[in-house]
């Protein structure tokens, strides 16, 4: 059972039409001069000055805590890897972006209708299906990642009835995960205004 906290970020599992996730993603530049962030597979990212950045906000409300911070632009999507040129001039494909790498391209699941699996910090029951949730804490630019696996270490909050980033639309019951576990594995989608493709706010 999912009783132990083992967060892994947001993992794409379904497309908007309900079909299984097939690896679809878009490519965007990370600042060519490098970015002082680690970005893990499953991290929420946004666009700033046309470049991908790690969101350092929870998406707890459509205000300064939205994924674009005070600009309220919403998320570009979820980071699922990158490529960059290392110090030896080699082209590297990586599941995570190591802080400071130059000339990097990020791969991002941008479909606002995509479904993601994520772990909650608390039990989510069947009765809470349709409620909302947000990231359980502000991501950290360097530590919100497992550098061994390359995965994000972010989880989501307990269910909320207020406006926030994600809609709980289902549960993952594969393996030993069950509905109502102490650290429930759930399925979520972005709510409007928390995704840049659904929000009318112009990015910066």
C-alpha cells in the first residue's frame, strides 16, 4: 500500500482523449547561458522571457502562488527531459536538467488536457474525487529532485475545495496502491488559469 512518502513528481499517463500517453512532448529552450535550477522529470515549468524555468510556486491560488509567480501566467506544462552540450562537447540526453548546463533544450508535456499520476502527502478518499489540490510545498531550485533517478520529489497537498492548480480525476490502483492510502497515488489534470494554454494572461 502507498503508506510511505515516496513522491515522484507528475508522471504523464493519459492523453486528453483518454488514450495512453505516447511520449508526446514539445521542445523549448532553456536560457542558453544556463539556469541555476535543477529540473527533475515530473517538475512543473513555465515560460519566462521565452525560456523554460522551474516553477518555484505551489499553484495554491491564481495569484502570486500560481506557477508563473506574480505574473500569474500559469504552467507551460510538465518537464520530461532535456538535451544539452556538456563541457566535453558531447550531446547529452538526460531525464533531468542539471543546474548550470549551457545550450539546453527542455522537453515538456504541454497538453492542458493530459492526465498525470502524482502522490499526495495525505489520504485521498473516493468521496474527494473531483476536489482540487496543489503542490504540497514550494519547489526548491536545487533540492526538489532525486539526482540519482532524475525524478522530481514533489507531491501534492491534501484535497482542497478552493480554487487551486489541479483537479483530482481518479486514482492509481496498480501494484500495491489503493484508494485512501495514507499517501494516495492520484490522477490529476491542470485546472484553467493554472496552465498557460488555458489562461488569457500573457507570459513575460
